[in-house]
C-alpha cells in the first residue's frame, strides 16, 4: 500500500513540478557543459606542452592527481572564501578535478602516436599546426574522447554536490529532499542524474568507437565494390 | 651542364650527451640526377647523415647547400616540401586512405582537386598499384610491400627534386624487393630524380647506385662509382667490404654501358645484342646462350651504340684500363659541354 502510494507520489510530483525539473536538468547540463568546454580548452594545449617533457608531465600529473584526491565538499569549502557561493566556484572546482582525467588521457593519446608517423609528417614539410590538426589530433582522438566520457560522467555526478554551495542543478533536489526528509525529491534527483550520465555515456561511446576505427583505418565505408 | 643538387661541407653531428660523433667531417657533392646509395654497417651514421639533409637533425657543424643555397637560411617547411622522404618504418598515416596519404603535400601546397586527383592516379600507376580500388584503402588493408610503394608514391607527390630514402626495402622479401628495386631504377631513369638511398645491403647499394658513399664510424670511406670502388678501393675498410663479393657478384653490379667499345665491324641481323643498361653477368649469360664472341650493344631506341667482345671480357684488367680511359674521355666531353 505504502509502496503504490510512493510510486503514485513519484509520478504526481512530475505532473506538478515538471517545469522545475526541466529547469534543474537544464541548469545541470549548463554547468556540465561549461565545465567541459573550459576544461578541454585548458587540457589539450596543456597536454601538448607536457608531451614535450617527460619531467614536466610527471610533475604536473602528480599535482593534478593530488588535487583530484581532495574530497569535493572540502574543495568547495576551501574556495568559498575566495570565490564566494554559486556557480563560478562550482565550475572552478570541477574544472580542476576534470583536468586530471582529461590531461592524463589526452597525453596518453599523443604518446600513442608512432614516432615514425610524426617523422614522416615533419619530413614532408607539415608545419607544427598542420601536423597537429592532420595527424596528432585525429590519432589521439579516441583516447581524448575516452577521457572526455569519463570526465562527463564524473562531472555530472559531482555537479549534484555543487548544489550544496548554491550552484543549482539536480543536486538541489537531493539536498532539498534530505533537508525536508522528502524521498520523492531524492529519487527524482537520483533518477535524472542517472539518466543524464547514462545518455552521455551512450552518446560519447558512439563517437569514441567511431574515432577509434577511423584512427586505425578500419572504417567499413573505405572500400567500395 | 650538370647542376649540383646537394653539397655537404664538413658536416659533423654529435648528439647531446653522446660521447663520440655520429658523423664526422663529411664533405661531398651530389649532382642533379645522380642515384647515390649510402652503404655502411649498423651504427655507421647513415641515417644520421640522411636526416641532416632534410633537417630532421641539425648538424653540429658544417654547411649543406641545396642548389647553392644554405639550407639553414631556407624556411624549413618550404625546403622539406621540395624533398621526398621515405623512412624505413614507412610511416603512412593510418587514419587516411591511400589517396589521402599521397595527397597530403599537394593539399598543403593548395593544388586544385583535379590536379591532385590526376597526380594520385599517375603515381599509383607509376608504383604499380594503378587499380582503382587501391585508392580508397587504408594502409592497414595493404601488404608490407604495397605500403612501401605507397610510401614512395607519397614522397614523390609534389614532384620533389631530391629524394631521401632510408632503407625503404629493408623489411621486404627478396622477390618483392627485387621488383621494387627494378621499379625504382625505372622511375629514376624516367624522371631523372636525384636520389640519396641508405642501405646496408651491399648488393642493393651496387645495383642501384650510380655512385656509392661507403661509411664507417661516421666517416665517409669512399665516395665513388661502383666500378671504382670495386677496382680502386680507397682503403682497407673498403677492400675488406668488397672482398666478400665473388666474381659473379662483381659482374652483377657492373653496367654494360661502362664497357662499350666502338664497333669494329658493321652490324648484321645475325649479331647477338645486349641492352646497354644490362649488367656484365647478363653479358656472360648471353655469350654462353648465343655462342658468339661479340655482342652488339644497343640503347633505349634499339640503336647499336658499340660492342662488347669475349676477348675484352675475359681480360677484366684490360677492360678496367679501357674504361678508365673512356671515363676520362666522357669527362672531357662533359667539360666541353659545360662551357656552352
Ligand atoms: N637520436 C640519437 N641520439 C643519440 N645518439 C644517436 C641518435 N641517433 C643515432 N645515434 C647514434 O649515432 C650513431 C649512428 O647512428 P645511425 O642511426 O646514423 O646509424 P645507421 O648507420 O643508420 O645504422 P643502422 O644501419 O642500424 O640504421 C650510432 O652510434 C647511434 O647510437
Ligand atoms: Mg639507420
């Protein structure tokens, strides 16, 4: 009886508050996408720089790894005095977190490109930029996208915690639910966050697999007849 | 008038942290249209020397001139686009089709589409992969020998004046290798490219090279024609190197064109003939096959240009002297031509 009640409550809540839920999903996505955009803009050039120096890359990866190990709640707490409450603080923290995942994978991608392929490219007169765009990036892409996928899933999860410092998003549902002891909100928050992660994972996996096939020269469309 | 394609002046390379030089004091001049092979044991500095030419490595000291210009003064990308580079590991771009691989340099040179397509077709035909369906394949879908051919085609795409090739046929079985060697000789003849070709296979070096650079311990031991290396080795190292070759192998690397004598009598239909780009072992076979004491040498147009006789043949010493004299004559003729 209680069970069916809860299920009914669950759906009734949607009927009543679907606008709010959609707004929270949108907010959540906004944070995630902002974090990812900034992170990629930092991570790809950073990885390229680190690719030049073994020493530098082990130092930077150690630092990023250490930052990644700080619990997110503690990280938010440290940054609040500096950046204040709200979305900018949340985005900052998440960008720092995601660097570790993205840089590690992107760097691995660049390193996986065979030295002889790069030498052939340089030898035929490709400039640094041309070599990057035509050769290094497409060949590192599968690894980069693999990192991106992990980063997206981690960001979607951590963004729920960012609601604790007033950044908005699906975490708001969770924290409200906890405060008000209202399970329906918690369940909605969980289900939506899960669906977002699941969908992001599926979509990115498609791109990742495609780029992997492309980089290996295994696309089926290659040979006609 | 022969142009000097490449001039190396006292080139030395010492890698950072290395104890000794990898290449020491190399000076040599390579004429346009020369097919030069670089022969030496592993670690003798062949690759290092080659890579200094296209500035993959910068020389520690010395200068390299490309058609008279110091390559340090040229914009490195522009300079490299004039040079075809084939590396031992092939280095095809795995994410690009055969067609895209070959079109890489023409594309960055902004050729138009039709010109690029025509060029790709032309090159694929040239390297013996003219079948339409190869174009859309990825490198992975080709055999090692086919990949090597595509590497060659890609290096020639923008019609470079100079080709650098680092043991391009190293990893290929003997038969395919011979085919590729023959094709390369044909291509070089047809297009008159200047080629620098690294190998540690003595037969390959003698078969392909108009001239051979013999290297040991980072230094050039001798830079000369196959003939002079066999008959006038510059030092003990070279002597030892060629002593491993028996008489038949020596014949295999000596071209008929170096031994042509003036015709002693008018040519007849019944004469045995031999093409001037054949080698002396072919001549020997022809003598046995035809039972003749005299063969008429013909050129590409099948015109008789001289003869080669059994008596002359069995006295290699005599042949040698004659050739030296012929060489001198040729040089004199060249000099006369150079003046006008
Ligand atoms: N990048 C480098 N750094 C330091 N030393 C090098 C480097 N490349 C080559 N060497 C050294 O320079 C010497 C010549 O090497 P190189 O590769 O030119 O030889 P090689 O004649 O091409 O030999 P192989 O036939 O084995 O290819 C070797 O002693 C090698 O160890
Ligand atoms: Mg080498």
